[in-house]
């Protein structure tokens, strides 16, 4: 095998190792409608969250929350509560 082929093979292996190491360092946090439902259930006043909150509105609220979040502060349970109150309350 020529030196060039060996170098190319070593480079390809090194790149693969680097990609794998990078993937192992990457983590993400996800939010879902279930988080909104869970939170609505825990903060509702009547005991039945669906009397106070609209589940169909939660998908829009989740989308807005993710689109508009400030990366400096992230998304917290207080953020979810705020979006529940603003966008999901039945009026």
C-alpha cells in the first residue's frame, strides 16, 4: 500500500474518531406537549387541568416558546408556566 493511501486511510479514521467524540459531547434537552400537560395538571385550581387549559393551544405555545426563548437564560418550568398562562388558558 502506498504512503498516500495509508495517510488517506489514517485521515479518514481520525475524522471518524473526531465525529464520534463530538457526538458523545453533544446533548440536548427537549420539551414536549407532555410537559405542558404535566405542568397544567400541577398548577390548575380546579383539580382538572382540562377545565382551565386548552390542550390544542399547547402545541402552538410550545412552538412559540422554543422559537422565542433566550439562549442566555434557557427554558425553565417558569417559562412553561408563563406560556401556559399566556397562550393556553381557557377564557
